[in-house]
């Protein structure tokens, strides 16, 4: 048995490793092998070859010139730093076909995302399957000001654009930035011995630091600072670095007021404002992709935020409930409330979920809707399967979840569209010493049947509970009973386990991500991802040591890996767009009722996998409706409408629409289905005569 | 009715020549409003500037009149008092309040000392009409008292893929959109025996007489619904960038904050005037002064700010009898993306909404205030409704209510059309306008007299030995409004006021807040003691002590975004 590390690094994670079926560059092939960190170091590959903003603009222009019939370039905005926000539009059919909006590197901290977007654009141009039926709007560099810092010396990272911002609300702005004191061209950290220090070196890895645990008799030694001096003499270090608003937290969903990099209000920046305006002016956008810090394909969007309304359990406010004449002491399901409200609606008006939520003041949706999690989970499994087939099976760290106010959050919650995100690379999980353990992970638990779980036996389950830091009230015995009694399924248990805080004792080893980053630097970057601590005489702090991680090395792989990473993952974009909803008129039938009256019956089918709209789109009503129109010379529509909004149609499902029509003479009926996002269709049928 | 329309036309006709002082016995159309502002600007070129703030969706100019006495200081050196109105296109008297305020201040400057002082000490930014398109269409088109509220961004209300294709219309061509009713023995309404112009609900067993058909109009798009997709609806007062929520949460929000071009222009214009410390936004109706927050989840304001609002609010309740000083979310309902939440939180100003006009003042029982104000929920006509009609019959000579009249409707057949016209219900008759505009402008002037009035007093320069000196500075505020709102401090919105000491031959050794002058208790600031960040509370003071080493002159400087700059030079001797 072995002790797994899943308590520290939760959930299933994959690194694209082991052997590839696709040809790889030698360096990249090397890097994907499961490697012993103590093995001899490979030579450090050159890593400063990502395209800087000027080169990105140049590459965009080259792509346009080489494919002028397919590619157009829009200047969407000028950043506070005077850089252009560019959008590549690809496709020959413009707004008449569904479109995909791709936003990349919105925080400016993801050089790989910009490379991915540029590479995607050139693949789309070459691939008729992608450019014939879809229009693509690609923003390869969503935060050019912040991204530009990647190419400056000294190297430091900050997601803020170039808007001046007074971080410390004193009488000066941007007056206390970092200083490259040791002159190595990299802003790292400083550690200084101090009476009120809280940090101590990690046992066995003195380059890394961890917090001292006073309850275990440990006393802190160091204070940690970022590298620099107190430029403005206010007793603080680097507290007002240049950098304004992070474009990727400036979108309107869960926007954080008065946050340090939030911006004054959602859309306060030219970059985000341009995207807000563009998206609502282009109702044909049917899917949004975000390349950056998150990866919904590996880690689907998470819920768990407070404040979201449980539509199965709604309390009706007293005043409203009384006016409706219902019992306000109990709670209702959404369906029940719709049933109660419908008779109160004016004739012809349909009560729906969105209307009720607004009427009852249920507030904004803050967690992904359960119906949408179904497709997220399905597509995630498919993606993991896809990676497995490509031979990329080793473990990597879980991708991050988006920040509040992020582009991908807004796209899902406000546009009501399916949103997929990719980060293309994450730090590999270092190999752990194999120790005795339960051998159970929350992942394997999730796949067990109740019988399999019980068969594990008390001893193994107890060991697993200990490893996963479970609360004391859960004993192996009690869990076995619950599973046997059917009160709990192993899958439910696995979900709970994933939410447990990481085990305390792991902190002693230092932050697992830092450990991994250090291992990666040692193994693959010839140590260049970490500057060893070296003493330095600081003007105000006295003797300090300067050292620590190089910015960007935790999310930006060596450039030699870029091609193979994109070769591996970008093809899946084709699989994603194949999932788009596609509406069609499957069948039209007429039945003569006598007296020149006909029943017209049409089946509208969604040939795609995703429903139209997704549950969030149904709730917020942001996606443009699909409309069925019925036309014919000299006909009277007795029942049904000339223009019928098509409601929700689930993926691979069909819905029947019926009209009653009177046509004394022979007439040709035209049924037309129009949807900006899910395609158009029409059918002709003759009646009468 | 034709007489009533003619009467209105006459009042408008008389208004054609605009002279200063302006008249307030009629309503200014959108164009006339601009002309009136130009007239004030022409009459007082030394005191006013007229700016184009931006343009509306339909390209109309949003005008701002700035009142500033250049002789008493540069614009940004004084507390800014911002006043606007008519963000809802139909709420037109809000524009008149703003215009009256400007007229009152300008025509009495140099005559009434209180007015001269309030003009000299402050700068007034006045935008009488925010929703210029709405006001223009409210005047020019047939309307109900509530239509043309929103800004002109089309919205597909009925989600049929068409925009604004089925609004109400003036089918009987009388210039007003009123209501339609149809005779229906199975209907749930009958005529009120006390006044047959009103309808009341039938009781069980009674025979019905009428069914209400809603606003005047037809089924333009043939979808079986009448007036289901009218002009708009993006509400200018739900489109601001603080705690904005999307349309499925907040009706009328717009797709994103500042989607409205005029709204966005005003926001930019205000943010370029960081001295704004007091904001009034006028609406109709109900007779209320509202303070934030606008929604419950925002929590209560800091106690210091509540005290300021309470002081101003309770005085305004006396200036305009019958108006109530209330809290938006608590006493009305929660809204998101409101203008005053934006100004309160992001401009850092005390912000109040004035809901103009009390319908209950339209009485016919020999009093000035109706007892029964609202139509009861059961549908029975209230005494208030009956009184209101009698008021119109006898005080307005029936000008504002249109009698029910038969009409042949293309869809419903024989119907009756009638009811209150657009100039009723939310607007006082022009004869009552003068009182409304004066009292509400007086509320603004009262509040403007409370803007921070800071004085600096260097009350001790004492030699402590050698070349070390103790310098004590007191900042006193004569206004009720602090130099920085407490909410601004809490949110770290911007750098608060700065008190600094500098001298060529002097160094500030230490300095800090003098918490107790008698006991010499000082809360010293460890770094950069020569710069102290401070706030001067309303009707209050702060005291600082500096230990200065050196000789010669030192300059003590107070710099405030909202309350101006004061500088004093003292000699260390």
C-alpha cells in the first residue's frame, strides 16, 4: 500500500506526460517523461521566445495578409498604456452563421495562452471544417499592458494594465515599485531575520519557507518581503507598484468593489468595455472559449458560493406571498410557483423561471446551474479520455478556478453561453515516496459501487479517513453502515472528501505547489526558476537574503514545449465546437380537419449535444431567441402564432409545434426556423385545393 | 377635452420667449429647457458656463450649467454640488427644479447674503435633463404619465426576435395615451355609483359591466398581444456601475454598466470633477427624500454618514412639508445600478434622491392633504380617487382627465377610451409648480450651505529647547458635511485629505494626531511624519502636533479633494 498525496493536491489531475503518440520535439518529449527529479539535469532550454505585444500584432497582420479573404482584424480598443487590443475575425459568412468568441491572456500573466490563440487562428484558417460554418472572433492578447511586462527587465509579474493606481491611497501614485537589488534581472523575494518573523525554512528543503507553528513550539525566524526598497519612506516595501486594473477581474459577474486590481467599476477599462460591447452586439456568438489560468476541461466550474438560490427550495417573501394568497411559512419549488403564478398572468403571457426569479428578487445566479454541470462533467470525462488516448496520463496540479469578475465567469453567467477554458500547461506533480497507505483516492472512491466500498473492509477505510483528514465523527464503521443502509453513496462521499481542507501535517513540508515548482526548476530549467538565497545589505532592513522563484515559471513552460503542448490540446477545440446546438425542422405534417381547416405540425430537433440555450441562458434570457415563422398566402392562423419563439430544446431532443390554419384555397406554407446561434432551416408544404 | 388641450397649448405658446428671470408657471419642453439654460448663461457670463456633457442615443445634447464665481476660486478648489433631474424621461418637473435652482441662485446673487455666500463658497453643477430623449418624446408624442421613462436602447421585451414592435398608440388621435375598456356583463368591474368615471370590482353575485383592456393601442405585430413590446426598456437609473446587476435580476439594467451613451458621458464628466461632495437627483413622485443604500445586501452606511444624512434629511422634511426622509431599500424597494449608489460609493459624495410631487395634495374636501391616498387592493374606488377627479373637475376645470368616449377598435370592436392624461398623476398642475420648485430648490440650498467649510488655526508654536519646536494645528469644519465621507474612508476610494508641514531650514521630527491637548497625548505617525492623511468631521475639528527641528518659516498646508486648499506660513521664532 502507498500513501497518496491527494489530500494535499485534491481531485484528479493529469499531466500530459509519459509517451506521446504524436511526434514531439526532443526537449518536449523529454519533459513529458515521468522523470526522477534526482536524475542528471538536462540543459536548460531557451524560454524567452514568446511573442511580445509588438510581435503578436505583427503575426496577426501577417495572418490577415496571407488570408485576406478569410481574415479581418479589428482594433477594439487602445489600452491605458497606448497598446492596441486586437481581434482576429475568421470566416467568410460573417454574422449569418454561429460564432465562437475566444479570449486569451486576459490577465496578461499567461504567455502560453496568447501563443495558443495565435496558433488556433492559423489552424482555423487552414481547416475548412472550422472556418466554413462558423465565424471566429479571437482576442489573442486580452491585457496587452500587463503582458508587456513579461518582456521587460527586471522580470516581475502584475496583472494590472497601465492605468495609474494609488494602491496605498497615500499622496503619491505608483511610487514604490520593486527594485532589482541583486541585479539578476528578476524580482524575487527578500527574507530578513526579525523578532516578529513568522517564517522558517522547510525541513529538508531550506530554500523553501513555511509558517512556524507556535502551537508545536516553533518560533518564526524570518519576515518575507518582495525584492525592493522603501522608495517613498513610508515603512512599507513595494506597496504601490505600477499597475492599474486586471482586465480579467473587471467583468461584471461577481465584480469585487474596491479590490486592489478590480478597477473602479465593471467595464471601467477600455479592454473589458470593448468586449462587453462587442459580445452584446454579436448575438451569433454561441460559444465562448477562454485561454488563460483556468481549465474547465480538467476542472469544471465549481459551485459552493453562498447566495445562490436553490430553485427547489424557495421562500416567498411575506408581502409577495400574502398578495398571492399562499402560505409563506413553507418553501416552494420553482415549478410550484410557476403553477401558482400562471393564472395571475395577463392573457398570452407565460410565467417562466426567469420572470419568477426576478419577481421574487431571488438575485443573481452565483453557482453553475446543475443542468449545465451535466454537460461540463460529460465533456470533461471525454477530454480526459482524449488525453489518455494521446498518451498524456501523468499528473499535474489542478488548474485554478476563475477569479470573481473574470472573463469566463461573465461569459457564462451574463451571456448565458457554454464556456470552456484551457490553460494548456500546469506544474507536474512531483513523485512522492511510496509509503504504505489505503490505496484509496477520492477519485477511485467516486467510481466504486456501494458493494465495492463495503468490501474494502474497516481497516482500509479507516486508513483512508485518516489520510483524508476526515472529521472524527466519521468512523469506518459508521460509514460502512450508512453505505449499507443506502443513506450515502461512495460517489457522494468522494464529493465531500474533495471539499475537505488539506491535511495540516503537509504544511510542515512546505507548500506542495512550491515544492513542485522547485522540482520543476531543478529538473527542467537547470535551476533557473529559482534564485538561491544570497545575503545582501539592505538600506533599511539591514542584512537580508535575496532569492526565490522566478515570476511566470509556475504557469509558463519553456518555449521548446509550446508546440507539442498545443499540438496535443488545440485539436480538442474542434471537438468542442462539434457540441454546439444545431436546430433543424425534422418533420412537417398536415392533417385536414374539414372545412378548409388544417393542423400543421412541425418537429424541431436539436441535432447538437448542447441544449439550446443552456440552463443559464434559459435563466438570464440573454441568448437571442430562436423563432419559428409560419407564412402562406391567404391563410388564417386559427391557433398558434405567426412568429413562435422556440423555447428550450435539449441536446439530441425534439419539440413539437402545432398550428391550426384555415386555407380555403390551395396554398404553399413556408415554415422558417431562424436562430442566430443554432442555425436556420426552412420547409415548404402545400395545403388546400 | 379639446378645450383642455388648447389651454395647454396656450401655456406653451406663452413660453416661447424666454427671459431671465425665468418663469415657472409652465413646463419647458426639451428644446426650451436648453434655451432657458442658454439664456441664464448669456445673462450671467461671469458666473456660469454651459457644457455639452455628451449625447443621448438619439444624438440630443445633454447640457450642464456650471455656476462658479471665478473671483472666489478655481472650480476644483471648492466643494462641488451636483444636481440633476429627469433621468426618467416622464419625470419632467425634476428638470424644472434644477432650472429653478439655477435661476434662484443667479438672479439673487449679490442680493440675498445667504445665496451670495452659498454661490461664492461652492460650485454648482446642474444637469436639469439627463434623459433628453425621454423628455423630448414625452412632450412631442402621445404618452401616458409613465411612458418614455427609459433611455432609447431597444429591448426585445416579448422575445420574439423583433425590437420594440408593439407599443401603445394614440388610436383616437387625441394626443394622449389613456385606457381602453369594453362593456362586458361577465367582466369583473362595474361603474362606481359615486362617480361613473371610476370602476370598482364586482362583489360575488353582482353583475359586471366592464373589462379593462389596458393602455390604448393595437396588436401591431399580430401576435395576439397588445402593447407587449414598447419602446425601451433600459432604465437610466439602473445602468450605473456600482452594484449593477444584469437584467434578469434588475429589470431595465441594460446589458452592462454604462451601456447608455448619455449615462456613460455623465459618469465620466462627474469623475473628472472629484470635488463633488453633494449630489441631488430629482425624480417623481411621492414626496420623499431618499438616501442609500439602494439594496439590503449593501449593509448600513457608516454611522458618521448617517448622522450627516439625518441632519440634512430632517431639515428638508420641514422645508417641504409632507415630504418624508427615507432609506431607499428599507422604505421602498431594492434596486441595483442606481445613480446615487454610484455617486455615494464611487464619487464619494453625500447623495440624495428627491421624489417630487405628492398626489395627495389634490384634494376636494377643504383640506390640503387627502386622508385616503391609495386605491385599495380590492379594487374599490377610494375616497382619494373620487376627490382627485373632483379636484380636476373644479380646480383644473377638467383639464387632465379625459372622459370615457366610444371608439371602434380594430380588434376589440366597440370600446371606450378615457382616463388620466400624460400631464396628470405624477406632475403637479403648473399652478402648483412654483411651490414645488421653490421648496425643493431650498432643500438643495440648505444642504449646499452644509458643505465642508474648513478653517486652519495654528494654535501653538512653542520652543521645546535647542532648535526643536512644537507646532499645533487645528482644522475646524463649520459645515455639517465632513471633508471626506466616512464611506470613502472605509472603502479606501481615494487618498483622503493631506496635512503637510515643510520648511527650507526645518525638518519634521515627529508628528501625529493630538488626541488630547491638555494631557499632551499624541498618536504619532512613525514614517513620513511631515505628511498626515486626515478628515475633518462635520461641525467638528481635528488637531495635529508636529515636532519640528530647525528655524525660519514653515508652510503648513491642508489639501482636500472636496474641501479646497488652505496654506499658512508660520515662523519658528
